[in-house]
C-alpha cells in the first residue's frame, strides 16, 4: 500500500482551509453601489447621473437604464429637465461607444458626445456655440467619505497591513461637530436658494426623511431620500434605492455635500427653532 507523504497531506488540508476562508458568503450583504471612478465598460453605466450646463445653474438628474429601447438604451428624467436644458428635448436614449457615453436622438444620432475629463470624475460634451455640458455619476468613490491609510502595529514576524478606514472612523464620536437637529431644512444650489425643503424626523437611526410640498429641485426628487443618519461627523441621506449622499458641517452651521463634486448641495435649517 502506497503511503501519502505527510507534506502532501498538510498542503491539501491547508489549501482546503484557505478555499473555505475565501469562498464568498451567499448571505453576505451586497457591496455598496459605487464604482472606482468613471465606468470602464457598459456594465458600470446604469444608475443616476447629474447633467449640467457648464457656467450656469441649469441641470438635470437623470437615470440611465440598462434596458434596451428603440434608440439604444433607455433613459428617464423629470419633465422639467427639458425646460432647464432644452437640448434634452431631442434625446431618446444612450449608447456606450469607444469607452464614452453618448446621448442620442430617436434615430440614434448623437446629441451629446461625452469624453472623460482628466480628473476621471466627470464627462464633458460640447454643445452649440461655446456651450459645454458636464455629466457626473452620483455613485462613484468620490462621493464616499475620504479614506486614508492607518498604520497598525505589526505582529511578531509579520509586516503591518495597510488597512484603509474612513478618516472620521478614528474618533469614537462625531469629531467634526454635533448631529443635526431634527426639523425642516432648505436645499440651496449655486445661485438658487430654497429650491426644496425636507424634514429630518426624530427617530432611531436611520430616521425617516420627508420631502415637503412645492419642491422645485428635480435632482432631489429623483434621488428620493427616505431616511437619514448621523455618524462620525457626517450627515447621510439615504435614497429609496440605496444610494447615499454624504454631507459635512460648515462653519456657518450648514451642511454641504462631501466632496464638492457636481452641482452645489447645501442644507440649512429654516424652521422656527433655528438659532
């Protein structure tokens, strides 16, 4: 009877254990819907995007769907977007060509042909005359709290791992200020003030968010926040579909989107209890 070498048995056992440790857990929660920067292929395109005309407050938040339509892939946006950006009147779908996004008309002819900016956080497309348009994904790593390498003490005979954790997570409590008080908050844009109001309700986190009547901000309506939480110095609005917007406090008591990419997003308390 042939004897199997002990070293081979150990190798097989070690390999089996490693496979069990690295096997994905089917019950594990899915990863957050963020991509590293701009999508490298068509699979990373579907989601929520912010379209704006450069040098103005004209903007629209649109959803690029992965479903096929009569003109490329389907897209949707609020009716008010056509008033804010008339160029959208001729847009019927989108394509992903040569690594970039194109918004096309009903005959699949390009209306806006985007290319990447050097910072890899937005796309730009020329319009009529001197016009240009920016397209910013709202689910990129840049929209998440900043991280930095935090050194850890090496164990005996091992090197210190490069563990990356949120900067704010190093504090036990919110190091950047107190939590926002529940109440009514106005949303301000670049030059437009009080375009929408929301109510941060008081409840165990995540607490409900309510968009008040007469909201004129299509971006917030499409984002559709349903709850909020405060953790490690950041106010986070959570959308119905799981997307998030993170805000940090400013010196004047307001809350701004962090980091400042895309269009301005400022929340300020406006109810009677405000100081």
